C-alpha cells in the first residue's frame, strides 16, 4: 500500500508523520536514520505488547538496532503521578542516555505518558510515536502535547514536547475492538466539523466503509486529519490561538470523563462525540449557527455507533448539571476565570468564545439530562 508522508513544519524541530499499512514491519528503516547509537527503549502496555511488541523488535533488529522494552499496565489510570514515576524509574534503571530515543508503542495513554517522561528525563530526551489506535493516529500522537492527569482534571500536568517521528500504521487498526475504533473515529469527525466541511461530507459517505475495514479509506482519512493538525500545530504550537479549535467537544467531553471516573463507562472519544453534539446545540442556542446542524452531527455520530446525546452516556440520569459545570472550570482553556468554549458557526467553521454565561451551559445540560431521565 502506498504510504503518505505529512510534514510538521517546526523549523529545526520539524518531523514527518508516515501513514500507511505495514509500517510497523518496516519501522527500522524509518527509525535507524534518527538514532545516534543503534539502541532504543520501547514503552508499551500489556495489551499492545501481546499484539505488536515482537513485530517492532524484529523490525529494529533488521537494522541492527538493539532495544529494551518497558511494559506497563493498560488503561487511563496509568496517566497519573504513580504511573509517571513507575515509567521514569524503569527508564533510569535501564541507564538510558540523554541522546537515546524512547519509542511510544500504543494508544493515547502511552503516547502522552512517554512523551511527558521524555520531556523531563535527563532534562529532555527524544521520542518516537508509533500510535496503535485510531484516536492516537489522528490526534494525540501529533503535535507534542504530552501530559498526565490529576485528581483535579485531565491532562493538567504536562509539557509541549514534539516527537522526532510518527509512524501511523493503519493495518494495526484491525486489532482494535469495534468500540475502540469507533471512539477514535469521533476524533476523525472532529476535523471535519472544526475546519473542513467537505471532509465531513466525505465521512458521511465513506465513514461506514472506513469503520468496516477499507484500508485505502483509512489511510486517506488519517493522512487528511494529520495534515490538518500539522498545519495548525506549525502555526500555533503552544495553543495560544487557532490550535485551541482542536478541542471542539473536549470541554464537555472531559467533564463527562471526570464524572464517570475516567473508566470504561465512557471512553475519551465517546466523551468527545457527546461533547461535539452539545457544542453544536449550545452554538444554536446562542444564535451562532442554525438549529439544523446539531441533529445532522448527532445523526452521523449515532450511525457510526457512537453516543451522540447526553442521554446515551451510561448513568447520565444521575448526573448533576452543577457538578458537570464544576468539572469544566478545571478545563485547561479557562482564562481569567472564564470558561472558553469551542463552538460552531457552521459545519467546518469553529470559533473560540469566552463570553458564554455559565447559566446558559447549565440550562442546556439540565434540559439534556431531563431527556435521559
């Protein structure tokens, strides 16, 4: 299958995102030129290790690259102070050097955790992203946002630390559960909604085939999302302006994740899906867009097997609008004590707003939760 290359243009910190099938088997070809010595440490979790670790080790060995592996427990709970300490101590026990590379083999949790550890170990090490989930391939592996969670909220302790390379092997998506794949698809939809109306229309036509396993469509979609994010990151690396638009649906979504305990009750992408629907409903309520857009967005999400409304979240009838709003106040986009929402003027045109009255948000939540009762 033809590989596609997307360049993240950040001057002397620029890097490539390679997208295509079979990249894991050829990983050594892409990684070897970056190494200062023929050695790297792979960090992964138990689930991914069982499926893909041996393949990556063989690919490195073909280029005479030695490696060690750190295998962590799976799950969002690993993105914590305890998980961060465990990883750092494991890497230091291997006597990693500052000029070595760490390879993050896994989904968003592993990528975020490894990237943050690399940003501080030896005062900064290089790392490579090998994302194994759709969500990680189109979003979290690109752009250098690395973090762990706090009891106060998601991704509140972290750093901007760009990878040296991203290898997005779309063939690995076949090993995901249908639920994990759909959760990642929510982030694909996000790119269409925030800045590419033609892409959203393309997904309405091709999304079902993409989810069903069409490799060419998957490659096209992942590369298009990565190209979109690469342009935004190159223009606004530290999220001072346009990059914040990538958080469409996330203020609501993170609040729902917090309320469900970052558990299997609600995956990140599922929270984003519900959050995008709420963002469009709030946008219509504020007169930013037409009333017809939220139903169109929710319809596509639901047809893709995602939760599209607040009532679709497990246990939603027990949620409190006031508590959800308190979760939102810990969002990273809060500025000068005011919530910043990513809202929509149209499909394909998102905007930042910091003048949304909390009362308007609470009323919307109360109405949506009433429908879940």
